[in-house]
């Protein structure tokens, strides 16, 4: 009788612990991070790209082994892998990770030195491509960074009236510079931000704007 009572008191906590461990393992998904940075290359915004190199350096420091990082340009038609400037999934070997980071920086430097302004700005296509890329990587945390004034201009015949599917995505607009027309009528700037926020949130994503480029450490928060 004593043995059965003792077994009861031992078995119950073990079952609870086993259930807790099982629940944790079932709920635990990928813990890595995926970041996709979109760079506006239209018109005079190319002058802002030198600051984007600082942004890339911050990301290279913050991202860890098994994290994925890609940088792509926003141009006339951005729903294409051809617009990816460079991409990487970081190794867990420090020497290899350092080599990957050097290669990434070199690719960015070469791009900024040679970039030519695009005539149009297909931001929607870029976001769609970013979501597709990160979904294929199956990362636990998905972040899309949009380095742009958020003024979308499409060539004739392009259809971008497409709802986003951004459940689980964090979308961050960076360095949203004001246009000349925004100075004339600030409502244009505010409407532009509100429209992008609406589209992202209707697609299930979260939306933030960070214009203070001295606070880049906030990018992967949340």
C-alpha cells in the first residue's frame, strides 16, 4: 500500500513535467531571424544609399548564426529575384560567418558605387518578393525593412492592386524622406504613411516607421 501511494506522488509530478516538456517542444518553432532590406533606387533617393551601408553594418552585427539576410533594390519591376543584390544565411562557424559578412559588405559597396537611378518605384512588388523569400527560408521572425520615401510610381500596365499576406511579418519603414510636394501639402506625406500602414496591417503584418537613423538598434525590437 505504501509503495502504491509513493508511486502516485512520484508519477503525477513526472507526468506533469513530461506534459510540460512535450507542450514546449510542440509549440517551439524556428527561433532564427530573417531580414529582407528593400532599397529605393529611384530619382534622387539614390543619394541616400550611402547611409544604407551603415544600416547594413548594423544588421550584420545584430544577426546571429542561422539567421538570413537579403538586400534588394526597388526599381521599375521589383517582384523578381534578379533585384536581390546579395543574400546570406549565416554559418555557426565564426570564421565562415566573418567571411560571409565581408563578402556581404563588399557586394553592398559595389552596388552603391555603381547604382543608377530607376525611373519607377515598384515598392509593392518588392514587398511581395520579400515575403516570398522569407517564407521560403521558414525563419521564426520575419522582418521587412523598406528604405524609401514610400512614393510608389509604376509604369503603365503594371498591376499592383494585390493584397499583402504578411501574417507574422514586422514591416519597418526607414528614412522616409519628405518630398517637395510634401512641404507644400504635409497631408500628402501623412496620407502616404497611413496608406502603407493600412495595407500592411490589413495583410496581417505589423507596421513601424523609424526616421531617426541614429536609433538603428531599435529595428529588430518587438
